[in-house]
């Protein structure tokens, strides 16, 4: 069984989920490198475009499932207070 990590969801306080640790770690590193520290941040499409080239091909072949993992990590980092969502359309940046 692969190693797992517990993630939170800002939209479901108090609830945690267990996900693949290697994919989570790779996505978190790529997302953290892509997110700017100041406003206006990146919208979802720009964030995905910035992250995809940084993902390891063995974990995300051809970018497969990257969209789901971006959202998973984004919601977890929001719940932990490390990422902020602002404005309309939604834009994301480091806290």
C-alpha cells in the first residue's frame, strides 16, 4: 500500500481525507513554486498552466489527473492558511 498523507478541505472544516503522499508532495511543491506571494495572484487556468511543466512525468503522465490534484492541494493549503483565494474571478496566492 502506498504511503498516504491526510489533507483538509477548507469547504468541509474538521473533515480529513487520505491521499497518495508522493503525488501530494509533488503537486504541493509545484504549486508553491508557481503561486505568487502578492496580489493579484493566479486564476485557476494560469495556475494549472504554470504547474503542469513542473510535474514529474512518472506521477502525472501527460498531466493526467493534475486538475484533481491541483484542487485537492489548493483546498488543503487554504484550510491550513497557507493559500488565499481572492476576487472574482477567483485568484490564488500565497498567504
